C-alpha cells in the first residue's frame, strides 16, 4: 500500500482518497516539465556520445526515453479527457510509482552503459546530467515519495555501477559522496512531502471546519427562522380569536348586567388584554430575533410623546395612589426625528414595570437631550421609581430574554420576562443603549440613550399645522364641554371599520356602543339618548339611509339625534343621498382621526356639513398597500393597534373573499355580490389595501348595473390580497 513506512506523514483513513487525488493532481501538474527535462537531457546525452563507439546504443537509449515520455503524455491527455475514477484509488499511486521506477531505471542505465566508454570531458557532462536528473526527479516527484525514491535510487545505483567500471583510485571516495548525496536527496524528498502533506491536511481541516461551521450557522439560522416564523404564525392565529373574545366582552359590558355578571365580564376582558399583551411581546421578540423589525424615522413632538406616554399609564398610577412626575429638561427640542412608536413602546415597558413594582411613593419620567462632541443630539430618558428595587446579582440578567429579577415575579405579577429584552433590542436597533441602577428596597432607575435627528423646517411646519388646527381644537373643546362622557353609537357591520373608529374615539375618552345593522341602530336610538350616531350607509337588514329615515320618524327628541354618515361612496350623488335621508354630515372612508372628530364636534354644534370632497380611497394611490393610510393610523393609534387593525382586516377579508368566490360561482344575485364588494371596498380602504379597494369598487359598480362577475375578477382580487399580505409581511406587519 501507498501508506508504507517510506511515506513520512500518516494519512487518516477518511482522508486517504482525497489525499491520493491531491498527490496525483500535483504529479500531473508537473507533467510538462518532466517530459521536457527527460527529452532535453536524453537528446543531450545522445549528442555527447555521437563521436564514440557507443553512438548506436546511446541513440537506442534516447529513443527509449522519448517513447516513455510519449507514453506519459498519452496518459496525461487520456486522464484529463476521461477522468477515470481510479485516479483516487491506491492503484493509481502504484502505477505512478511503477512508471517513475521504469524511467529511473532507464536513466540509471545511462551512466552504467556509457560512462566507461566516454572521454573525460564527456564523463563530466554525463555526471552533470545524472546529478541534474536526480535533483529534478527528487523535486518533481516528491509529492509521491516512493516514486521519487525509486527514480533517484535507480540513477544513484547506475552511477555507482559506472564508477566501479572506471577503477580509479578515487572511485570509492566518489561512491561514498554519491551515497551521502543520495541520502540527502532522500531526506529532502521526505521533508518536502511532509510539508506538502501537512499543508494539504491543514487546508482540508480548515476547509472542513469552515464547511461544518457554515452548515452549523445555516442550521442555526434556519432553526431561528423556523422558530420566529412559528411564533409569528401562532401569534397571528391566536390574536384573531382573541380579538373576538375582547370584542364580545366589550359588547357584553355594554349590555345590562348584574354586579356579579359585570365583574365576570370585566375579568374576561382584563384577562384577554393581558394575554394579548403577552402575544404581542412574543411576536415582537420573534421579529427582533429574525431581524425583521422595521425602524421608521419620522418627525414628532418629543414633549408631547413623553406626556402622551405618561397619560396612557396614568389610570394605573392613580389607582395605586402613587405620585407621578414628568420632567423635561430645559433646552430639550420640541421636534426631533426617530421612531416615535418604538420609543413609546420602550417607555411603556419601563413605566409599566415601575407601576407594577411600586406600591407606594413616586414614579418619575425624565427626558433630556444632550449634544455630544461629535455634534450629534442624543435623547436620554429615565424612569425612576421608589419600588422594591432589584438585588445587585440580578441586574445583569434583566435585559436577557425570559429573565426576571425574581423567579416568583411571573407568578405574583405576571409577564413573560420579554419586555426589557425587547426594549434593549429596539434601542440597539436605534443605535443606542439601555441600563439600570437599583438599590434593593429603595427603588430603581431604568434609562436609555439613543441618537435623534433634529427636525427640519418642513417637519416642524407640518407638525405645527396639525397641532394648531383650529377646527379640530374647537371640536375637541365642544366634546369636552359636555362635562360627561360622550354617548355615541356606531352603526357598522364591518369589523375593520369598527376597530378603526373605536381606536380613534378611544384617544378622546369615548367608548361607543355598536350596532351591527340599521335595525339594531334604530332600536338603540329608541332606548338610549345618544349625542351622536355614526351611521354606515351600506349594512345588511336595513341600510344607513333607511335607518336614518326611520330615526327621523321617531317621536320626541330621538328624532333629532345628529347622524353622521360613514361612507366609502363619497361621490357627489352619494353625499346628496345622505343629506336627503336627514343626515347631518358625512365622513368619507378611509377617514383620518381629525376628520372624524371634526364631524362629531360639528354635529354636536348643530352644524350640517355636506361639502363634497373626494375620499382618500379614490386618490389614486398606487400599489398593493397605501402606506399613507397605515402610517397615519400608526401615528394616531400606535403600533399595537395597527397590528390589531391588520389582523382584523386580514381575517374578515379572507371570509369576504371566500363568500364572493362562492357567490360568483353559484350565480347568486347581484345584491349579495354588491354587499360583499362594498364591504371589501370600505374595509380595504381603511386598512390601506388600495389596489384591492379599487378592484372591489369596480365589482361593486358592475354589480350595481347588474353586470355578471367573472371568475377572473375574483381571482384578481385574491392576487391583490396576497400582494397586500406579502408586502406587509416584508415589513413584519403580518405573518408571511
């Protein structure tokens, strides 16, 4: 076998085949040089002996060398053309050794046959050629040591035989030198091969480790993606029925209940809200782990953000009789650019923990900006509390996933241990850092620092314009002037539209009642003295126009309740139809927060407003997603409600598209198709599904004209919906 003792480096069995291939490849790479050296030196020997009696023998010998080289060339060419599998087998190495030994024997015959009949100057030349062939063979064949040994040894033996023929006094001395020289060449062959083998084995090990590490990395990334995808999918799937639980709990709480029943319903809603927060944490964490969370830098009012965040947790603070203080350092700019939604999320995590672990004393939210040496503006926010504090040995664990300061916390206070981990990842994404200091029994301070960009003049103009909208201020003041919660009814059958309206109204402390159709709306107005009714125009059982006419026909004060239309059909004729039915005004879908509040305030003041203006749904937004609608909703209501809006819309749209497909296939009447298409048009506009809304509007118009709806039309709507979902998934706003 090729792994005999003459090969100085042991080769692991699993690397044997690979090593043989590397040896043969190196052997073949030197092939042209081997052929050239052999042919050139054989020609030189034949020419040196052309004037001696050994001329004919030298010619035959040189021809033998040339034939051997021709055979070698053929082997090289055939090997490159056919690439036989045996090149990785031990037999291939044995073949190389045999061929090298034959060539070595032929070259060893050269001094043995011709040295004794050559003249002194010819002997010197033959000796130089022999030494050169020994050195060249040792170098070129060192990658296959036994081939090199056979070649060099054959020439050395032939040279020794030639010296013995001369019978000179110095023969034995020269033979001794030849032996030493041959031994040195053998040692050089062994050393050269050892370096060759070690280098190749080292490279193979590095390459193998690299491949294994890459495979392990890919496997880890795949596992992480699979985990994140699973968490995102499960979170989405769980949130959809959770929305139903919360919605029905709200409906139940709006109905007449006994004290025990109300406590049970409030427990259901509270538990559902807690579970939804946990689900949202898991979804955010999975997105952060997968690197799918998007950061959006927009201009916002920094003091207003801090104050708004404090307002969100103020009911929980007041319920515990804790003192709260908001401190904004002098010189803090009003308008900056960063991700306002993510900053609010981090602050809410910090404040939520402070409220959770503070039984008495105070909580303070402090914000300031600092200009560092490099000219960048950094925001530092701190949440200080006088709560239980955290042991020093637990502080390093706080911002790690699923870690809490005390293992009993999740049982006593709830939570997943993800809030602080999510906060740290968000702040890191924004280029900042988080930290905490705490004294056990005396409270804690959680802080973060991150760079913010000063807002431009255009940013400030836009924000200021929104903030100083006089009509909006008047509407809000009119609502507040009631001195009690506004009694408001929403008559709407689409879950997406209800969610959007509720999220807007909640910001103003308005909790509306909901009627699913016109009949329910009329019954509700008979029973309750509402301040305003928001009436969808297209509803099952009884539409909004008919319901408004029925309300106007009621006896007493109920007939005078202000009714504001919510309609996706805000063309001139539609607006006139609303006015003719006795409505006080209209709000086109998709509506903005200020539009809805202005309409409510105007209706409370007895104002009738039917000034026609095209809706955003017909503004010509291109693409599957109208980001202006979603960005506006996020700015008004925050990231969590945006996710809830999208989840609700996706769930109801799947049902509506399935119903539309069934209606189109069954040849159902245009009335059903008209109702479904209108619902899709309206909800899609509210959820920013611009392309789907346009397609639904087209089908609605054709159904209104009693034109048939083709399967291709429904398929196109399915494709638009898929494009909408995929686009949102790329931004991490929907499950892929």
